[in-house]
């Protein structure tokens, strides 16, 4: 039996509707600032979606497009201004930044309660301590999509392919919090297939188009594909969808899987950031 498709648009729409309702009941609009440096075409598209969706749910949104050649100091100054800006409750600085800019320095300058991406050391540290505050949106998206299947996570073998700070590591932490047995694989892992074949839950976020084939997947597994790659003018995930759907139990498509869910989680984080800033959440 072919896999059931996990429809990210459908799952995210419930979250979006809840956010819209919540925003309607608020005296002040949640404010999100979106910062883009340079003109990486993929980043421009992602940032465009974030801006559009945030306006759709009734947020106040400020977008900043900085020149590719912007100085680190100027970017730090903008982050600092946004930290002080009372209309802005959450901000994101789209990654990757140009190589000459120290990403950690920029992220660390964001006030933790305005860190809508959950990338600052304070928010990632809280996640490690099982004291979740603002958690990276893509990791939250993966977990919600897994939960949407109704399959119990506790005690399952979860394999995360990719060890980035923004997806792989936080996703592994969230799955551990759900009592999965988690393995993290990466570009230097030997015999990747031996690990992935063992996964009841397989999350792939390594940026290699169609890396995962059906002979690497356990029959009935939940497969979450975070990859967005451009292959011959088309978008492809890190999972060979047409091939893997023959054996997986559940699978996310690309596009239409993790992407829309990530945006919903970013918006949810922004509302949370506003509540944290006002001391509603502790
Ligand atoms: N680049 C790829 N994914 C993300 C994300 O979730 N947030 C930011 N800021 N940059 C990214």
C-alpha cells in the first residue's frame, strides 16, 4: 500500500486559524521583523512567504532588505534597533548570511524573548534543558507533522539525517523529549542505510536532493523531508518521493509538507515572543 501523504498545508491551516483568532482578540498586533541580507533567490522566496503569511494572520510586519555588502556592525545596529523597537515583538535574520559575517555574533545579539527563530544560545540552551521557550520553527514543524499521523512516538527509533543547529539538532532534541530513541546521522556517517533502515521515524534535513531511496527506508516508516533543492529547474526534497512512497507508511511532499508548517510555527513563535516580552509567559 502506498504511503499516506502528510499534507503540510492542511495540518498547518489549523494552527493558522487558531493564530488568526488569537490575534483578533488582542489589543495590539504581534509585530514581526524580517531581515534579509543580499539576494539569494531561495532566501528571497522564503522571506516573501514569511512576510505575506504574517500579514495574512493580522501581524504588523517590517521587512528589511540589506545589501550583500552590508558591514557586520550595520547589521548588529539594526538588530539592536529592533531589540528596542516596541512595535516589534519577534525578529528573524534569514540565514545563511554572507560568509564574511559572523552568524553566531548576529544571532547572539537578538534578545532571547524577541528570537522568533529560537536560534539564540539562551533559547537553544533552554531546549537542551527541556525548558522550551522559543523553539526553532522547522524542528517544531517536523514534530507536529509526525504527531499529525497519530502514531505514538514514545519508544520508537527516530533517525535524523543532518546535524544543523537550525534543524537537525533541535529536531533530535524534541524527539528525545517525546521519548523516541534518537540517532543523528550526517555527511560523515558510514553506512547511512544501516541507520535509516532502522527508523520508525525518519527526518531528513541534509540538503542532498533525492538522497533517500526506498531501499533505505523501513516499511511503514514516517518520513519527513525537510530538503528543498533545485534540480533541473524543479524543486526536489532530500527524499526521492516517488520511489520512497512505495514503502513508507507516511511521507511529506516537497513542496507542501514541512515548508507551510514551518511558517505556521514561526507565526506561533511570534505570538509567544510577544507574550514573553509582556511577561504573560514565563
Ligand atoms: N534559513 C533556512 N531556514 C531558516 C529559518 O528557519 N530561519 C532563518 N532565519 N533562516 C533560515
